[in-house]
C-alpha cells in the first residue's frame, strides 16, 4: 500500500492520535490511579500552608511528565515520516499535539474519577475503578485487534472522508484536523475549528480543573479510605458475605479431601476475590485470551480459518490461565507469611493443592466454559470431545507447571522475587504446550482416539495432584 496523499491523511492521523490517547488513558487508569486517588498525603500536607490546588498540581506534573515520555515514544515514527513527507512544520505539529493529547487525557481521567465519586460511595470507588480497569484493558486489546481487521486495507486507510458534525465530538479527530490543516494546507472553517479545539481544550481543561474542581476532588479523596458506618450497608454486606461463604465452603467440601486442604481452598478463594492487584493482573489476561480467539476466528484467508485453529485456541488460551497460577504466590502483604511457619502445618503440600484447586474452580473452569461455548458455536458441537480433552490437558499442564516451578506458599512472596527464571519457565511451558497440542491433533485422525485419551488425561491429572500434595517443607521457598 502506497503512502496516502495529502487529501487522504485525515483518517490515518485520527488512528495515530487515537492510539496515543488510548495508551495514555490506559496508563493513567492502570498505573496512576493509585497516585491520583492517594489520600494519605492529605493529612500530612494539607494541615500545613499548602493548599489543595498545589498538591493536585504536583501530582498532575508528575503524571504528565511520564505521559509525555510515552506519547513521545509512540509518536516518534509518525513525526519522522510526516516531517520527511510533508515538511518540518507538519512534524512539529504532530509532536505538539501528541503532548497535548496526553494533557487532555489527564483532564478527562480526573473528570471521570470525579463523576464516579459523585455517584458511587467512597468505599466502593476503588472496587469500581478496579473492575473498570479490567474491562477497559479487555476492550482496548480487543478493539485494537478487531477494528483494523474490519477495514479494507486498500480503501479503509486511504479514503478521503467527508467531515461530519459529530467529528467535532471526537478528540483524536481534533488533532488529526489540526495536522491536516498544515499538511494540505487548508485554511477553512472546519480545519480552524479543529485547530482551536486541539490547542484550547487541553489547556482550558486543566485550568478549569485547577480553578473549580480541585477542592471538591480533594474533599472526596479525604473520605475515600473511611469505612461506612451505615447499619443498612453493614447488614447487607454481612448477608452477602455469609452467602458467599456458604458457596465457598460447599465447593471446598466437594473438591478437597482434608481440613487443611479445605482451609487453603477457602483462604485462596477469598483472597483472590479481595486482592485488587491480583484481579488486575489476572482477569485482563483471561479477557485477552478470549478476545484473541474471537478476533482470529473471524480472519478469512488466514490461520484463523483453518480446521486446526480451534485446537490451537483451546491450548493457547491455557497460557493465560498459567499467569493466574504464577500470581498465586504473590502479595503486597507477603510479610504476613510468617503465619505458615508458626502454624502446626506438617504437610504444606495440602495447602498448595487446596490453593491450586481454588484457582482451577474459580478461574480456569469459568474461563474454559466461555471459551468452549464459543468454540462449539463457531466450529460445531461435534468438537465436544476435543473441548473435554483440551480442558483435561490444560489441567495437566497447569499442575505440571506448578510441579516444575519453584514452590512458594500462597501469597507469601513479593512481586520482584518472582522475576527470575521467567525465560526458562516460559520456554519449558511452550515446549510442553506444543507437545500436548500436537499429540491431541494427531489423535483426531484416530477413530475414537480423542474419547479414549480423555480418561488417560484425567488419570494423569489425579496422579500429578497427588504428587503435588506430597510437597514437603524442604521443597518450599519462603519469600
């Protein structure tokens, strides 16, 4: 595909600025929400002669400087190409508007948090933001993979667009229109409006936030960490906790064999439901797996349209589940792991097995139900035997990864301690995945081969779990 002409640069520029804004927004929500919503400094700094605007501005400068680096790194290629193709002034305009895109995202993110604070109680805000982070991460990844494939390569990116009224409501189009004014050049009413919106809105937004919204934002933050004392909310919370505890205990009775394993099952179930960082690191990965399968299955003339793809999807998605198993030993409160050494635990393998079973029931099984439902819908219900074998084999790979990895007690290790040996672990997992997957593919050519392999796979899972339960203290590494 040749480089677009001057009159057809609007849509490619819109995609470029949309990517910058989406990346900055995702960085703000995923990495800097703790900075924006941090209320611990308020009680130390605000009683001194420092007003809320100064504190807010310090946070904004810290965040914006980091976003500038991200926006600049993402836009360097576009700046170089547009400068070479259309002149240095056009490249300078891309640079300035890329930085202003980061500023605009800071303003819109702060407004988003303030709106949430007005409609959601303080004690629920962090939980809502956490789930919003998860959903947005999945939508961002899925949209980034799916939307470009909806467009025809030759016409979608290079066609000239007729400007509509709703273009004035989309920030990436403001930036694209401002650059388009220089690229053509075209000094008319439409492009001048885009230019004004692109330069005025980010700066005016920060001024408006600093002038009118900062005090309210700080007051809302001051109550963010306070617990609600409402009797009604306390009663409803206790009722929901009792209901959840009943289900957890029931699952623990079904899938565990002794009291210690049962306690570890319930403990892991509850912690994974409360730990925001665990959910933020694992749930998006599962969403990425589903989004990837859906996107690839719609690609014609590609691997996604092959008869082998559904097997690849079933096994490739299991890699994302292993991320959850990897995170199972990580916690910010890892120093509390001293309780494992002080408690009368003779067989730590029971704790490890109960924890792993909780992960399988809570995350792996629902994930595979959704994935299998899509595979059966897309490729036919005759693939039920392949789905069952792939699920059992995924359990084999999950337990094998637990056996071959360094063994830590649940939530007993800092994140940095697990960054070693990731490459070897990844290579070993890929080798096992390839061997199991191609063996399954070979069984599809044997009459009833897949059905006969299912009992053997289930027996392998049982044997591996028994071996995992035999883990002794000499095999445990305490964080």
